[in-house]
C-alpha cells in the first residue's frame, strides 16, 4: 500500500526584517524561487518600484509569478484578507500549496492607515488559523520604519526572518490578538456638530453626507460611493445598534471622514473582511464600506461601536 501523502503545512505567517533594497530583493527572490521549484503558485503584492526590481532579478521566471501593486490592492488594508482568501481558494486543488509576499506597511502610510495595516497583520493569523496551503512573507524595512512598528511586527507574526535566517518569534502574541484595537479612536480636530439619526432620518443623513462631500469637492463616483457606504453603516446602527446613532464629519487635508457611533457591539473581529455569500440576507454593510472607501476604521466594545470612513478628495 503506498504511503499517505504528506499533509500540507498549516498557514505560515512570517515577517521579513530587511535593510536596503539589495537585501529585500535577495530574500524575496529566494522565497519566491523556493515556491516555484515546489510548483507553488506565487502572488507578490509590493510597491510598483519593487515589482520592477523583482521582475528584473527573476528574469524569465517572473512570468510564473502574479504581481499586484500593494498601493492599490492594500490602499484599504481591510481588502487584503479577502484578496489572500481568493488566491487560496483559486489554488485550493494544488497539492503543493502556495506562497505569497505582501508588504502592507511602508513609511508613507498615515497614522490611521498604519494602525489598520497593523490590525490586518494581527487578524491574518485569525483568518487563516489552522488552514493549510498558504505561506505568507511580509517584508519590513528596518531602515525606514520606526522601531515601534518593527516591535509590533514581532508581535503579529509567528515567525521572523532576518539576515537569511528564520526563527519563531518569541514576541508573537497569539492568533486571537485584537485587544489593542478595541481602544477608542483619538478625537478629531474640529468635527462637525453631531447629527443624531434613527430609522426615520436615514434619508436626511444621506442628503447631509452628499452635501458635505460636495463641499469637500469630492468627485464622482467617489461621492456616490461614500453616500452609499455611510448609508449602509447607519442602517446597521438602526438594525443592530439600538435603533439610532450619531454622525460626525470632518475634512483633514486631502480627504473627507465620516464617523458613525452607536450602542451596538461588533463581536466578530473579521467583520467586513469576509465576503458575504451571494444568497446572504443582510450582513453586507461593513463589506460594502470596505470596498467603496479608501480606509475604514472599526473600534467596538460592549460599550458601543465607532466606524470611520475615509475617502480621498
């Protein structure tokens, strides 16, 4: 009787701590080549300049790699888990497993984008816990990123690769870690007066968001997208947040932010990061918001929820 095939390894999430582009290219190409030799599909999501460097280093082998611009794919970090899930599902029948490289954190990220990218890195472990197939490498630039960002990477990744060697991260905080993101968001400077809404005033709320978008010079289709997204979140407040909520808006440089607060509790930390089934009734509000907005911040506890929707102007 032939031996049983070896089981696929469980999800492997590793931070690559590198210095300089030369080390980034060498380590990433080595990781990609290991996958290609094992007949594993490979998806690499990094910046366009780094894609160019990797294509050059891989030569003809780059035709076997799928590349994605992280600035577009990961503009809203909440879209990344669904992207990796689609990649895994597309190649679920491949007995060799698959590999990915994703660099969701770079120095130009805003403070809000950085926090949501770090939240993504922690939630990846929960989203793929125990799942076979995917080996994911996440590069971190030691020369460009703050030391606190590197420390957080050690907490959110079970494994760390540095100077060509891979090891278990003693700082890994576990696959269920999400507590730091339950803390309230910082108060914005000079938000608009609060608009309290309920089921009877959702139309008025949408009109108000449209007017604020016009005042912020938000163009179509982004204006309509924001009105739809805020309307979906507000409807969730009516259905699940005690029947009412509060809207505030403000305009940091280059964007419009709309915030919804209510008394509801979002218990699922992956809410909005799982695509609802086609026949699902409800449960689409956060998913829709994540697809339409440049950034969505979610904070929730038993005391209530705050959701901030960012759209660039």
